[in-house]
C-alpha cells in the first residue's frame, strides 16, 4: 500500500509543480508580449519623421493622454524618453513609473529589449511593488541612431491573485487526490495481498507435508506465474514423495529378500563348518561339504556384485572399453555355456545369424547383457524354444531374444526394469537378487543403445536390443 501511495503522490506532486510553472510562465510571456506591443503603439503615436529624408523630427504627445487613459484601465502605464534620456511623457512624473538605470540604458543603446519584474516603487510601504512587470524597448531611426525609449509597466496583482487562486485550487485537488490515492492504494494492495496470502497458505500446507495443495489462480501476471510455479513445485514434490514411498517399499522388500538369502547361505556355511570342526561329517562327505561352502559363498558374492554393479552404473562410474568385434561367435560360445542349464529345463536354442554381425561395444559388458537375457529366458521357459536373432542395419547392430515361456502381463512388463523387482518369485531361483533387468538396461544406456520388450501370458517374451556404432564419436 505504501508503495502504491508513494508512486501516486510523487506523480501528483510532479504534475502539480509542472502545471503551475507552465501556467505562470505562459501568463508572464503573454504579459511581456502585450507590453511590447503597447510600447510600439506608443512610439508610433508620438514620433514624427520628416517627409523628405525620413529622419526623426519631433515628439507629438497630444494623443498620448488618450492612450494613457485607456491603458490605465488595464493597470498599465508607460513612460517615453528621448535620446538624451530626458522624460518626454509624462512631462512631469506625477505617476509612478519604472526608472531606467545607467546599466539598463547602455543595454538599450545596443538594441536590447529589457524585460523585468518587481521594480521598486517610490512608496516602500506599497506591497504591490513585487507585482509589476516592465518592458523597456528602444527605437532607432534609419541611420541606426537612438530616438526614444518607451517603458511600459503592468500591475499584475490581478494575475498574481489568479495564480494564487489556481495554487489554492491545486492544493485542494491535491488533498482530494491524497484521499483518493489512499483508497486506491488500499484496494490495490489488498487485491495483491489476498492473492499472496493464498499462495502463502498453500506453501504452509506444503511445508506441513501436504503436497496435494494447489493454488487456484488463473490471472496471467507475475503473481499468476508465481502461483503456477508453486503448483509445479507441489506436483513435483508429490511425485517425488510417491517415488520415495515406492523406493522405500522396494528397499524393505529387498532387505527382507537379501536378509533371507544371506541368512540361508550363512546358516549353511556355519552348519557345515561346525560339522567339520567337530568331526561329525564323514570323510566321504567332506568334498561335498566343501562344494556347498563354495556354492553358498559364490551366491553371496553374486548378490554383493549385482548391487555394486547397479550403483556404479547408476552413478556413471563404469568405464567402457569399446571395440569392434563379431558378436556371432561370442553369442555361440555363450549358448554353449548355458546349454547344460537349458537341457535341464528342456529348452532348445536357435541362433539365426548367417553372416558376421559386427558390434562396437565393451565385450565383457556385451556378454553380460546377452547372458542375463538368455539366462532369464531359460528361467521362465520349460520345454520350449529360445530363439536368438542377430543382424545389422545401417549404423547399428540388432539382437532379438525370444522365448516361448510363461510370458508376462502388461503390468509386469512395466515393472521389470525396476530395482529388486521379480516378475514371478516362485519361478526365480533363490540366488537371484532382482537386479538383472535393471543392470541390463543401465548397461545398454551407457552404450547409447535401446532395449524394448513385448510379452504375453502363456505365449512368451521377446527382448529387442539395439547397439549403435558410436566409434566415430569416440575418435
């Protein structure tokens, strides 16, 4: 409110001062112009010139009495001086007129017209002295010789009174404007304050944890833009809160799974070690016990390794060693390694790649990607077929791994990239951490590649991996 009031008051004061100054200057200029014309008229009335050569002859003051009477009615009088600075009219200075000083006379002889205000009158007690305006105008003959000086004086007390009245009216208008400005400032400030209070209430609700609060405001101005920003902020906080809650649920689930999975191998290892320590395990069973200890230790190692891999990928701390190689022999070797596991599940591999399929990637990470996808297909397929297609398209290598397993619902497909998610826990081996698909996606992203999946329950699942040739980018 104070800001609005200050701006309005400053504007009114500036406009009032400028208007007063402009009006005063205009009145003064008009008065000086009028006095100058009267001086010319007086000189033309009084001066007489010779007919033969046009030189000055004499002053004729007979008609000046009439002019003086007329001008006196307008509070104007005049004085006529000759070239010797002697008074021509009036013959005796019975009326109070302006006197010409030596300095002013010197200026008049140089063709200068003098305009001044507030000449002192003979009677010092007369306060109207400051309300006079004088014009001193010189006149010359055709030989540029000074003939006469006419001094016209106007008593501008009436004009001054009018200006005083104008100032009083302006003061009254100013006071009225102050009241109106105060009211307008209060109304405008309340409109803004009410809108800001609405935003304040919403921010307090957000500070209290209510991220569903929204500012209901549709004005297209700065405050409206601020309200929109607050709404965007609350929506973002609400989304983050939901994400945090989901992550917390996954973390709890993972901790429960991890605790269970760690407890089982640790219990197994502890029991076998205790049995070996006290000699309760027969000699012919000791090698089997050692194998179990190694298997359970490997299981713990994989669990820790998967978590470390995921965190490194998520924080972009994985350094890729890319090179170009033929991916077909790599995939063939990988299928040979997994053939035993596929035989147990009754699955059959089919590799469709008639020609070499070069790929530019980190070979170890490429193997990790294909291994996880194929291993996942074996895990969810029994007595089925797992088909791997590899081919080239301009600037990129394509790989499609399709199985005829149990498939997934649309909801399951949407969640398979989430950390710790297991599509079917009953079909997932106890050594699996639920990080495989999340790691695959991260690895493909650091290769600037793409992965997509299509699936249908009881039909099967197909993964499509695209890895671009980015060798030119790295040169």
